[in-house]
């Protein structure tokens, strides 16, 4: 029986052979991606693109001759391009040019897995005859350095004096020197709803809203063990929003707790 082909065919483009080999080893853990070629220059990459017509390209920025950013600007918009570089200062320009993701060297298996999960989500949306609109990641400064954070990975944001705590679905949280009002100006208001003076929640990430004693509630998130407790006002506002949008049947919010 012929084995079904993987969902994505990828090429690696980097003038550092060791970097290509390392990324190839990491990709071996993702059977949904088939590595079909490697190139050490953008000229070689052009020939691979014409001959193999891959779905995905991992591209270094600092290349001999034409840079990765120049190559990205001229690439087919349907080609998913993940930039791989040792420098973070090109991130904004990369996303403006249409990069799917931006990885910093040395790439870790955990960070690559996040990229693969986003690709899987996009593929599922396409299979369901809907288009997943990729939102450029947020560029935020934390105590450990600059972080590129896709908005869909955020579960909630809460205020803490002049700072904000950004809680991600995958458990890590980041302390950011940014007031909550600044987030409301940057994030999509259809997705990120301000439930109180100190709390913003990523509504599409909600899996369950469970009533608790009194008038509070507990939020459970999609594919996560996180839970967020809401007070009376925030609970009422969120329930009203979910009922208006009918994004989740009311019965699925969870069983009532003891009053």
C-alpha cells in the first residue's frame, strides 16, 4: 500500500550547512512536513522553488548576494515562508513582507513545534473551506528580552500597577511594562474583550465557562489546564457576550455550582 504523502513539502535555505542540518533534524519529528530540498544561496533556492514547487520555505536572512528579506519580498504570496535568523531586529519588516513566522537561532524544538501547530491550524481551516487570517505576532519587551508572541497564543492579560501580566495558553506568563489600555489599542476587539478594568480575555480560546458559588465563574481554556476565576461583573459581561454571539451553546458553559 502506498503511504500517503505529508501535508506540506518544505525546503531549507541557509548558507550555513550546520544550520540546515540542525533544522532538518528538528523537522524529522514532524511527519506532516516532508523535507524535499536544501539550498545554500537564494539562486539555488530559486531553482528549487521552480523545480519542486514546495509549500513551505525556511529562509535565513543574511545570505550571500540577495538577502532573505529581498528574496521574501519577491516570493509567491502562496508560499509560506518562515524566516530563521540570529537577529531579532528584522521581525517587523519580515511580517510586513508576509513572513509566516520568525524564528531566532538556535531554533529549539519547542519553538518549532509552535510554528508547526500554527501550520496545522491553517491547514484544518483550509480543509473546512475557510481561510485562517494570520495576525502578525506582537513584539513585546520582557525582562528576558524581546518576545515575538502570536496573539492567538494569549489566554488573558491582567493589569498589575504599571505592568501587565500576559498569560499564554501553553502556560508561560510574561511581565510586560505596558498599561492595559495599550493592549486594547493593539489587539483585535472582536477576539480580545476587556471584562473589567484589570482584565482582558481572548474569547475564542475559551473552552468552558462554569458557574461557581455566588455569582462568580471559572474559565477553562482550549487545550490547556489553565483556569481563570471571574468575579460577578466580569462573569455577567462574558455570559452576555457569549449569548449574543452564540459562539457556544449556553448548555455547554458547564453545570451550575452550588449557590
